[in-house]
């Protein structure tokens, strides 16, 4: 049986991953292993050309699913087109200050509002109508300085009614 040598870079703070393959994807489990095992002090993860593969579900507010262990990532930037399942990693990032994603589903703003209370900069567009979730995100991220993206709509009635 061959021993597998695991490489660790304990002092690397910034990691940039680029893929030129059209259908390359990254799973949440792979991203977590990268963060925890290979780059344990990573503060910034930047990915270009990778899509999120679907695998795990978002822990519910009712507490049915156990809360995942936090990871001290400060910046998460990914320029792939589909980030509809990125919430499974975001719920592990309570110290996140900068979040830049492509298109996200309605679960991502909900995960951000539950987890990322110190978030200051956010950039994404969403694929599903999620005005109420965005209202919750804006209400819970009190340090938010910049919110940019494509087609992002927060309805006046959701602002008036407040977050759930």
C-alpha cells in the first residue's frame, strides 16, 4: 500500500485558483479540505472558471441540522457563473468581510444573513426572486459598506414588513 503524502502550506494567506476547462466544478467538501488541510491560515480564496457542484444542504434555522465548524476566511471571491449551492460553504464563514460571487440562488442571501454578521462588501446577482431574503441580508449585516451586483431587487413591501 502506497503512502499518500499530504502537502501543507501553513503560512499561505491568499490562494487563487484558475480553471480553463469549461465544465470544471468544485464541491463544498473539496473547498473545505483545501481550506482546513492544505492552507489552514488562508484568509482569501479566489476562484476563476469553477462552478459549484451540488452536494450538501443548508442547515435550517430551526436547528435540525448541526451547525458546521467555522473557518476564519475573510474574503471569498469566485467568478464562475453558477453559485446556487455556495451557501453550504458560506455557513462556515462567520468572519467573512468580502464576498464576490456570480449568480446565486435564494438560499445564498439567507445563508449570508444567518452567518456573515461582519460582512462589509458584497457583489452578486441572483437567479431566483429573493427580495425577502435580500431584505434580511441587508438588515442583519450592519457593517455593510458596499452592495453591488447585476439584477438585484428589494421590494418596498419587504422593507416595510421587515425581515422574517
